[in-house]
């Protein structure tokens, strides 16, 4: 093992008296903290955790009687990392929560600089409208609301609909560029295009002639589960299985082949029954949402058992591997694109030591 930086020097009474003396001028000695800040390997604050849907769902359903979607603006139970309670985050950089919308409800049009994804967990009949274009939700669909696009949600069906929200909220809060508005002080954005227009225009391996893109956000904002699952099943048929990931595909921005949004990458993976993957360790955190199948994931020393609709978090630099007891389809999102853009991304494959 290579050594880290120099151990912290002793805090003698004489030194402490000096620190106390200079403190009022807002200066402090680096050598007292250097070894705990510039660590040999990442020391993330979040811890591994699983949220069992069967345990959270009753509380989520209770919120329907507690507050309307309108009053709440968004009726969301935040999945708070147990090590970061009160910080409205699931990992150091990411936010996640379950959002509930009841039949007949709408959640008004707003926009904000943090970007968001919705991964549909339960129910049918709801939609998210993005700049006035509806994306009708089905379980397992991925819907994006990139930075500063107008979005509202509604439920025109007859059952509660629940999805998992994922946002880069902690990251944007940390950096500072937080902006948000209500559309015309609370009106609904008018319908502009027919449903699925974005998929037809940009999501069928074709692009309108002359199409130009001025952001890194995918022009496709709706990725249907039926298409995603079919792709993975077909790949499985050809038999190439990655020892670390099983069969894992990234949702891409068709305009540049990159992640769907600048700060968040989204993936779906198939873990064939009885697979045991090799360890994966990455600097980024990963939030997993199980669609189908059961299994367990070992995250550092923590073992989480999962089934459909459960959510678990793998904080940065925790080695993790999966075991599926039957064919499983597991969605995940991560701030990995940020690490990559900044030249900070690192990963380890397999049982190598750091
Ligand atoms: O649905 O627009 O979980 O703006 C947090 C902030 C959801 C949303 C969240 C949001 C939304
Ligand atoms: Fe929003």
C-alpha cells in the first residue's frame, strides 16, 4: 500500500494557542487538516443503503391525504442518505425521491437549472409535459427534464402513479447557479406538440435534415421501457456478457452519442439469472432502481437484497458486485459524466486492490 500524505502534526498547547489567536482573522493552519482532506483515496460521506418499496409505499400513499400535488408543488418523499439526513440528497452529488401523482391531479409548470430524470415505478395514465409536449408514462420508461426546460406533470388515468426522480440538485446547489421560475406565475404551459413527437423526430436513428443542437441535452426526452428491454434481450441472445456489468447499455443523446444530460448518465442493465458479476468500483455514485427480477448487491461490507421497485445507492468508490437470482432488469443513474468532463473519473474492474 502506498502511503497517503503526511500524518497530522501534533497539536501542542503552544500551537493551539496560536490557532486561537489567529482564528478571529479568519485564517487557519492547513497542516492540521491536510491529511484528512487530501486523502489517498476518496472519502465520500454517503453510505450504501436500500429503500424497500413495500416499506416506503404506504407512507407515500398517505401523503395523498396530507397534501395536494398543487400545494406541495411536487409531492415527493426524498430518499435521504442515512449519513446525510437533512441534506436532501441520496449521495454526495445527487438527489432522488419518489413522486406521487393521484388521478385527476396536475403539478404545475415550472423550470429550474438543476436537471431531472423520472424513472416510472408504478401505475399508468400520468404524463410529464416538456415545453408543452406530453410524454405518457409506463412503468420502466425514462423521461428527462433537462436544465431550464418547462415541465409539468398530470394524471389523466384512474390509479396513483409513482416515479423515481433523480436530480443533480446537490451539485448545482454546491456550485451556486440555482435558478427557477413558475410559468406565467403558475399557469399550465399550452400543449405545443403531439405526444411522442420527440421520439419520432430524434429517437428512431434518424435526425431531421439540418438539425442543430445547442445544448448537451438529448433532444429525445422519453425512452420507452419496451424498446430498452428489447435491446438488452437481443444483446443477451448474442451471448456477450460483461463480467463486471452483465449486459449494460447507456441511454444516449443521439445528437452526440454522449450521456443524456451533461451531469447525469442513465443506464439499464440486464443481469441474467444466477449471474455473479465481478466488482466494479468507480469514483461516481450510482443510484439503482430495480424494474424486474430479484437479487442482491454487495456494496463494500453491506449486502442489499432487492426486488422490483426497490432503490439502492452505491456511493463513490465503494466496490460493488451483483448477484441475480432470476433474470433482472435494473435501471441506474450516476454523476459519472461530471467526473469524466473534469478529468477526474476513475474506475476499477474486478477484484483488484486500490
Ligand atoms: O418533478 O419537477 O423531486 O422540480 C424535485 C424537484 C421533482 C419535478 C423533484 C422538482 C421535481
Ligand atoms: Fe421540476
